[in-house]
C-alpha cells in the first residue's frame, strides 16, 4: 500500500513538473504598458520567478532576473537612469539591452568583465501589455494586434491559474455573456455587437494568478470610466469566489531555478577569448563622413544582442584585405544595439584606414572582436578633464557621454586644425557648453593652453588625454610638472611610434606553467608563448593598447611600449609581451 502511494505521489510530482515545463514555453503578459512609467522599475512575477521590468529612455523594454549579481538585492528597488539600471545597495550598474555590468564603484579603475551579465528574458510589447516567458517560443505568439483597445485593470487572485482559467468562462456565462476558451489558453468574452474582451491568466505562483484583460475598442473618457468600473466589479466578485474555493488547497510554491553567474572582476585568458579573435559578425548600417578625413561607421549585429562595452573600449576590425586594426567605440550609455567607430584617413599609414575609406560601404559584412577596455573611465571623480587631439576624440567622446548622462562634472577640450576637422559635431552639440574647441593653434599656443587647463591639480580630479603622440607626450609632461598624481592621469596612444629593438636573446620562465622558453632575436615574447601553446589575449600588438600585459615576478624589463606610465615602469612588475623585452638573461613571468 505504501509503494502504491509513493508511486502515485511521484506521478503527481512528475505531472506538475511537466505542466510547469510546458508553461515556461509560453508567452504571458507580466505587466501593463502603463506600469512602465518613465525612470521606474516594475516588479513582475511568473511561475515563481521575479523579474525587474523597466523601459529605457530609447523605448526598449528590459525583462531581467530581479537580483543584483553582487549581493542578490532586488533590482526592482534600483534606480532607472534611462540607459542603465543602478542597484541601490552597492551601486553596480547594468546596461540597457545587454544587462551587462558597466560599473562597479568598489573597483572604479577597472572595466568589469563581460562575464558579469544578468539573466535576460524574451520580451514583447503588444496590445497594451508587456509579454515574457522563461523560454518563450517566438512562433508561439499568435495574437493579433488591436488598433483600438482598452486595457483592463489587472486583478491578482490567490488561486491556481488552471482553476481561474476553468471558472472564468463559466462565471461570465452565468452573467449571460457568450464566451470561448481559445487554443492558447486565453478566454474570449463577447459583450454584444463587435465588442469582445480577451482575458489572459498570468500564473505568478502555484497559488497566485493575475487576470489581465483587453477590450477590442477605444472608449471615450466617460464610457471608459463606467466600463472599467463595471468590469472591475465583476472580476472582484469572481476573485472572492475563487479564493473561497482555493482557500484550503495546500500547494507547494514554485521555485525558480537561478543559474550561477560568474562575477570575476578580471578577464583571464581563455581559449575562447584570446589572441586576435574575430568572434562577431557585424554589418555596416551607416557610413557618414563626419569631418574632412574621418568617416563614421555604424555597425549592427546580424543576430542577437551585441556584447556589453564600457566607455573607453575598442574593437579589433578584421578587414577583408587581411589587415587588423583597432578602433575605439564612440557609443554612450544606452547605445547598445550597435557599435560606432570613427576612422581617420592616414595617407602615410599602413593601409587600414585607406582600405576603410576607399572600400567599406553600407551593407558590407565585417568581422570584429568583442569590445576590450584597457582605458576605462573612473566615475568616482568629482571633476574630470578630457583633452582630445584629432581622432583622439573617439574614446573620450564615449566617456563624456557617460558622465553627461550621470550629470557629473567634466570639461571637454578638443584641439583641431580647422573647422573642417571637427568630428561628430552633432554629439558635441548635445554635450553643450562643457565642450571647448581649440582651432588652429600653433604648437607653442597649444602647450600654453594645455598648461592653463591643467594648472589646478587636485586629488578629486582626473585627466584623460588621447591624440597624436607629440601632443600626448607634451600633455603628460605638463601634468607631471604641475604635480598631477600618476593615478589621476589616464592616456591612450593609438599607435607606438617608438623604434623597437628586438635584437636581444633571453629566457622566460613561466611560474605557473612550469615552462622555460627561449626568446630569440627577431621574435617577441607573445609570439614565443603562442608557439608553445600559451595563448594570451592581444589586440594592437605594437605596445599601445595594454591587452597583452603580464605580471613580472623577477628580472629587468626593457620597456618599449607606450601604454605604461612612469610609476608602473618604475615598479618593474608589469610588461607588454608584444614589444617589450628583457635586459637580464631571464624573466620570470606570472603565467
């Protein structure tokens, strides 16, 4: 007898699991469109799982797991800042669309790893409601759009959804309204004439449902008031009846399975994210000549959401002629459905910019890496100064957009030769008075202007500079002379113009890999590592971007990069494997 009871119990549990599994494949309304008011976060629930639902300023609706990845605090009590959602507890920020973490206040100088990304769920906005589901199937969504509609007030009922669904049709029949249970589980009530109400039952939990309805007509204010009042009275009476019936039901609450998500702050090398990989396929959706020699490309994904980026990030562009070039993203917060880059025509360059200007057109398919960021923006600074020269505007433009959206204090100085050389004018116009453009200054006047800009250093200020090598080096010297602290100065070279000496021979010992390798003249450390199965991330491979840096445990480093600052070089514990070498017979690397 005991075995029979146990078998029956197992069958019941199995049936319940199969029923829930089937429900996870369906679309359900989880909110009304009117619930998503500007800069608000709505808490929804479906099959035991909580969602944070919010509309970004660009109109995109996000349905996310309702927890911050740091301490699990509900994101529904967070702050909707229009392009990012900020957790109230420790201030972690997540990007519109991607749900990727964009900023961690406890680590302001680091760009969060792309692996720090919340769970997202499919979403549709339709007939005045927000629809979602754990594994909602695209072709299972078969409702027709209603050009005229009136959405009813949702009514929560403490009863199972199948019981509510079964009895709602009968209840309206008792009120002399014809009805029909549709194949998808919705209920259609005929009010007479052509007016119909379509009801949907949202299963929040095993014993909690929400009745949502929409009328296929638009009513005047007076008629709408009386109609909604009448329907609310009917559903409230139905709710009382259902809660009496289900009062003694003993049902286990639904428990949503929550996947563990990595929240590592670093981006350690892996086979999937190493070297000069081209994991993305993007098409050129827009091509604009934004200034005399700078073309702006808007790149959109073929399918799916693009990976999260952070201000200061760049991508590797793998061109059809075999060249690989790095370009900073100009995107600001919320611009997550595409990447935008600016490419200056370098007539005496190595051919990458010439190929893009002469050959790349709208509709072309390009291979790119996912965004990397070795030039991250600190958002904890009380005041930020940006100094851009020429095409150096691109990463700083992304940073200034971020600060602008957060209403943080900054000033943006842009040095150009003439009016024709001003790139991204429309964006600069949006940033307004914070942008100061310096046109046609001589080298001496430029240096004097920079000295005036930097004359008042402070622990609460941060400086970001990007542009041509001579201007960048002059700015760094001025900042050093004026006693700006090293950790408040941030810079990025687009290329390494220094002459590289690769004549030396030396050994490298890999402390964690138990390997000793010889680096011969003409070979880089990066090349030797890869030849021996040790694959490091890299990007520019000319000592400018910082992607291939490693920690050095022992040895004298021959720094030949332009990425590290004076303090980092003096510490003798970091090097760029793509260009730097050893002054001693052996280097011990933390690899």
